[in-house]
């Protein structure tokens, strides 16, 4: 499975997954945006549910939307594949959002700590 290998979303491989929860690739998001011409970035969620799981990929989905519409320059979001996955795991671990039950089996994410009562 290919994860984000990039110097920004615009420089990553087409088959890298942007949405790790639902395995939505950059290629799928770009093609969907070109064909369906969504009015707002949130409509890219109609492409395999991207951005509706844990929420980590929302800024990346937004960036792809802006790139397809010609509204953005080079990406300011830079991660290698391991760093992307590590930061997403940390995002989930802090309890910001939990991934859906169908998150990738190879991604070890402990449950978020219970808040003090």
C-alpha cells in the first residue's frame, strides 16, 4: 500500500492515499474534482468518504480542491509517508477524532485516553 510520499500534496504520487480511513487516493480525488466540479471542498467527501473519518486529511483534501481549481500554488504541507502516518496517529491518539472502525489494519492507534471525570 502506498502512503503519502511527498514534498507537498502537489508533488506526491497519484496513487498515494490521502484519506487513510477510507483509502481514497490523490488520483481519485483529482479525477472526481475534475469531472464533478464541486462548488466547495467539502463536496469531495462524496468521493469515497474522503475527510469524513478521523478528519486528518481535510486540509489535504482542501488543498487538492484548490489545486484543481487553480487557486493555490505549491503545497506548504510537507510530510514523508512515515511522518504523515505518525502525525495522523498522534492526531487520533490525542482524541481529536477517532477513525471509523474500518481504519487500516496496519495502522496501530491506541485508544485516546479517557478525559478526567
